[in-house]
């Protein structure tokens, strides 16, 4: 991670664009910036938490979100859980891609939910439930085997919530996942933390793949059962999926490396 830099009291930002909205809660500042068709969410630092196209919000613009959703090449969930809402870019894409998906999203900050709803056009659909709760408390209470996919992207203004790398978090994710369920995590942490997390995942999950992105993000894919990804078969699917996702898929397949 790069050094934490505050961007207080500004109306324009050389990188993000025009400051459209600003608020603050007990956890810190929340900014919304507009840059032509793009709308950016940041938590008062140099890091973009979310970025959407205002005209086509289902198209993922961040490379790490593109990498995370490629799990749909080898997972076909009817029930999914997201930990961390941000601006809801993944929510838009998941609901667009899977018409019959039931999606639960857990977000700690009510202010983030309000901003995602008002400024990032969070879908108002019966198959989407947004829950204002600490993600780790939510996992503790969630029924065993009750979801087929967990997408975890829990971040604070200073970076990744370190609890995402804990043994308790990994064990709870494994418990609530169904047979052949997948956990996908976005890691943007110090090398030592990422290594420790990978070792913890290997202790609980039978299949672990990792994709290291040019941005420095590490995307981890873990399955409760043994699952050998056939990259040749996945690449054959890529063109069809690219028509849905509207971004190149094959580079993310090529980066997948198995660790178990």
C-alpha cells in the first residue's frame, strides 16, 4: 500500500475530478467525485474505493473487481454474499450477469449505504438485501452452508481491514459456504500479511488459486472442495463471458496460479 494521504476540504482533485458530495461519520470521511462519465468513491485517501460508469454502472472499471467477478467462469451461484459494499460496482455487475441471483451485501457504515444508494444508483430489487452490520459479526451469526459464493472486499480509509486476514474470518467463511462454495478476497496488504493469509486459507480450503494484478492487488479464490481449473476450457468460455462483462477476460485466466 502507498502512504496514506488526506484530501480534506477540496472541490476538485487532479486525479478524481469534481467533488460532488462529502460527508463524515465515526469512521472517517466519504467523498464522491465526478470525472466525466465516471463517478468515484473514496474514504478520504488517495485510494479509490469504487468507480462506476454513470451511464452503464454494470460495467466494472477497476481491474481488481474485474478479477473478482471472473469467479463466475467456474462458479454458478444462486445465492451470494458480499462483505463490503463500497459504491456497489460489484453489486451492479452481479445482478446484471445473473438474473436469478439472490444477493446479500453486508456493510458496516450506514453512511456508505446511503451514498451508494443516492450517488451510485444501488439497485432497488427484491433479490438484493443490504445489511448494515459488522461483516465479522454477520458471519458468526450466518447459518452453516447457507451461501454458494462470498466476495470479500472490506476496506477502511487506511487500507484493508486486517481482520480479513484472520483465522477466525477464514474458518467462518468456510463454515457458511455450501458444498463446492467459493470465497473470493481482494487483498491489498503488506506482503507479510498477504503471505500469512494465504497460509491460513491453505489450512481450511482444499483448492486455492491466486491472481496477482499489475495494480498490486492480490485476488484469492478458495473452494471448499478439490477443484482443478481447466484453463483451456475457461479460455474457450472467455469470448462468451466477455460479451456479458464487456471487458477482456482471458488475461485474468492466464494469471491464475494454484497454491493447493
